[in-house]
């Protein structure tokens, strides 16, 4: 197994300070990108999509805002009647905060949405120990219109804003873009070995496996 070079504390500090310049440059670029995102145009959602939960089966999209101004939706791949629980979506779910009070303080709600029916969703939530809001869009074309139609994506993240009962979509991302709402990958990116996947540019001899091949449901990892 190869490890990074061993140097004195002084040399380590110098290397770290030099790397910090690149980190700050990246952060400023990310801030600039977020500023552009805040200025993107928006498009109105005019179709009358309906959603269901354990308490209601006639929810509108505006109801998912829970009376707040903004809404972030994760489009989960869980499909009606399928016994497949996506490890990737589950990694995202595991990384979601247990308390959304800080998000709510900024007038923003979060919701998970999937095509599976409510009983199936509740079974998965119970097994995984998840408590975040998760709604069913079964019987509507919400997933197909907002996810599949976006470059044939199978999952993703949408952001909405409302004006009274009018709802507008402001942003969508899928693929690696969805990593932004989790922290497992970001934490691994801080480590010497990184994500330990084949696509990464890592020194020779460092552990690497086929992309995403290591991911499991959290109750399926070897203890």
C-alpha cells in the first residue's frame, strides 16, 4: 500500500498553505456559479400533479411547500411494485439532515418524491430508519415530466419557488450534480484515498474499485 510522502511539520504546513490557495479559488468560483443559479429564469408548473402521503392522498405540488416559499425535491428512483431500493438514492437519503429547522428558517422545505405507492414508501422508510417527508406521485406523470424528460435521467433534484398558489421550477440536476445534497462523497474527497473509484486520478497503488460498485444499503454492509 502506498501512502503520501512523510515530511516535517514545516514542509507539511507549506504544502497545505499552497493548496489552500487553490481551495479558495475553487470556492470563489463556486460562489460565482451559485450567483448565476440565483439569476436563472423560472418556468411555471401548470399541470395539476397530485401526491399522496400517510395522511392525505390529494396533495398538490404547492402543498409540499408546507406554507414556505421554496421547495427542494429529491426525485427518488423507487418505483411502484419494484423490490429494488437504489443504493445511490439510499446514500443520499442517509445523508439528509435529521432536523430541517435550519432549512425552514430560510423559508425552504424539503421533500422526497417517488413513483411507489405510500405503503411501499413507508416500508422502505421503516427499514432504513428515515423520517424526512416522502410523498408518492403514483398515478401522475410528475417523475416522467420533470426527471425522465431531462436527458433521460432516472433521479434528480428539483428546486421550486412559489407565488401564492403558482409554482415555478428554477433548477434541476441529476447524476453527480445530486451529490450536492449529501456529504459522504464530500467527506471522502477530503481523504488521501478519496472515493477509491476507478475514475479518480490517484497515485499508483492506492485502492480503487469500479465506480459505485461498493455502495450498499446501510444495513447490508459487513459489520
